[in-house]
C-alpha cells in the first residue's frame, strides 16, 4: 500500500508541476506570478520531477514550437512524422537538448518571457542529481515493496516527466474525440480526465491555446483549474483577463 501511495503521489505531483508551471505558465503565460513565486515553483518542479526534471525554459520554448508547427516536419513531437512512440520520444529528447544547450534556438518570438532559473536549470540537468533521485526511489522500494511486481513501477519514476509528455503527444494525437476543428490531429483523449489533470483535453487546448481551463463541455472537468483559481484568489498567480486567445 505504501508503494502505491508513493507512486500515485509522485505521478500527480510531477504532473501538476508539468501542467501548471511548465505548460500553462512557462509556455503559454496564461497567468503571471512574481519572481519569488517563480523561484518557489522552479524548486517544486525539481523536487517533484526528480530524476526526470524537465527544464521549464526548454520545455516552454519547445512547446511553443509544437503549437506553431503542429503536425508538420518542424513539430518537435508529432506522431505523423515519427515511426513509433519511442522514435518520437527520441526525437523530442534531441530537440529538447538542443534548446536546453542553446543550440539551434528558434526565432526571438518563441523566447519571449520564458522563465529561467540558472541554478535549478543546472542542478536538474546534472547526471549526478538524476542518479541520486533514481537511487532514492530504488531504496524506498527496497525498504517498502512487498511484491515483486511493484518494482515494475520504478522505470516510470525514473522517466516520469517524459512519460507524461509521451501520453499526450502520442496518444492524444491518435485517439479520442474532437470538439473543435483544428489544423492538426489533436484530440481529447479522455472525456473525464482523471489521469492527466486536464492535459488530455488536447483538442480543446489546441483550439484555445491561452485558456487556463482546458475543459469546455460540461462533463470535461480539468482538475488543475480549481487549483489555479485558488492560487489566483490567494494572490500567488494572476490570471489574465482574456483567457481564450491563442498564445501564438
């Protein structure tokens, strides 16, 4: 039971930082926050993503490219231009690393207002940090795992961030339903998004790229949105007034 609680907690905490901070804030600027809170969420991203830490800076730039060039040869992660899921993930990794290391950076418009915390960016990308996190997960399993099959969850811990990205970038471009006609293959993967905290409403998001609430239909509950509303009410973030315009 302890292992399953740990896995679920890691899944959703890591996922929340990806959808809230990397996606909705870094990439789309759906809301603003002051520099102190930005530093705090940078740290939480490192803490909760651990061995699979994704740079908010590189992620934000890459995701903007995805929206600008969705399902074209310039898309950083399109199933249409990949031979399979692993091929797409490998291509994404290479493009991500190029951006992270300032190789082949795109035009200036994709870099506007991108957050950057040089220390956390450096720390999160160090192999010693990634290995240390992976070792910590493994030790936790050695201490608390009661069945052999529980160890099958460990690789997901190691690659939690990329796993979350792959679920949406692959499956939500191949399977699901459509609310809006868009110029790409984005679909809503789940009618009730209990798994991806609103990220699976991908078709909605591609139509309304600046909208903080990814759900549109009455049954499409976006679990991240009430948290954003709470943060807004507490003054942690400030939602932008016109939230329905595309970013690009």
